C-alpha cells in the first residue's frame, strides 16, 4: 500500500471495486460475486479514509477476506445466542453480546459512526438469493395450520414423507425364465471354477505367464477303475436297510437253536466284490 503520492507504486485504484472481474454464469455465482464486490468497495472506502490513494490487488483481497471472516463469525455467534434463548431471528442484543464476546468496545461505535470524514457508499443493486433447484417433486407443499405460529420451521418437501407404492409383476415368460436360469448356472460354475483355481493347484497354458488362463490341475489316480468296482453309497445304504429289516424279522430263539451265524446279503456282496477286486488286481500286475 502507498500513502500520499498515487504514482509511487503501481497498484489498483481504490474506486475500481473489481470491475474487471469476469461475469458469473449462474445465479449463485452472480450472488457471491456481487457480495464480494460490495466488500471490496467497503475496504477501498476505509483505505481512502485512512489516507491511502492506491493499493495492491493482493492487499485489497487480503483485507476483504479478513472483513468477510469477521462478519461471518459475528453472524454465527449472534445466531448461536439467538437459538440459545429459543428464538429464530437474532436481535440487537444478540449482536451487542457477540461484539463484546469478540473483544470489541461497543462504547466507541456511536463515535465512529458520527465521524466527519466518513464516506457514503451507494447501495448495492438488489440481488435475489440463489434458488436451490428441486430434484424431486411430489404433491403440494403444505402451509402451517392456524394453531402453529408462523416463526416455526416450514414443512419439509412432500417427497420426503409421501409414500409412492410400486408393484412389479414377476416374470412368468418361459423363455425369460430359462435364460435367467442358464445365466445363473453359468455364473455359479464360473465362480466355483475361479474359487477352485485360486485355492487349489492350477496349470497354465502359457509358460511365460502363469497367472493367465489358469486351469484346475488334473490329479490322475493310480487305479482309475477302483471306483467302478466298489459299491456306491446309495447301494450300501439300501443294503444296510434291507439287512436291518431282515434281522428284525428273525427271533433270538432261532439264532440260538441253529447256532449259525446269520450272514446277510450285504456282507456276502462286499466279500464277493473284495475277492473279485483282489483277483483282478493280482492279474493286472502279473
């Protein structure tokens, strides 16, 4: 900043008020830009009253930011005191308490307002506050009934509490159901294959890149025909049920009189299969 001679240093004119700024495109940006320009005009007027004739742009921006922060903090504190006393609109007493809390001497305020070198700033143009667009619209917004005071908050948007039922009919087309079942089956098989490839041994088609196209490693059996010779679990279960039913029919007296060990068909079948397997295995190696 420079005092006295305006040609002492290149700077920005105090009466410019940021005229070279780029015009805003949206209403919100236009509102913020108008507020910022008003603060810059106030800062420029205060600098002129203090004896400055020119100022750097960075200095004006810094002072403008400081004033904006001070006013914002004062409004926030006044709103806090207002809500603390169960009110929604701040009053003059809230502002006075806020200034005292921030360390400002309230007694000097009337003298400062009546100073002789005070500059009068023209009122800024009226700019409407930006309207927040409503993404959802349902029904009509309700107003307060007669028994609710007007200073109470307004009702929320109808879409926040209006229920819109939706009904979706199940798909019953045969072709669609079959395609969906085939897709689900393919996805399950693919997921199971990937799980087995990650948790077990794998083989790769390419020697250079082992992680590309992994295949589940084949585990050859020493005796591949063993599973064909041994009875399955279903056959064993059915034979056990048959043996238990036959053993229940026989009495203890008949077993004691004959002194013969009762050998069921299940045991005979197992013995026959084991003998057949042993014979085949013996002939295979010799």
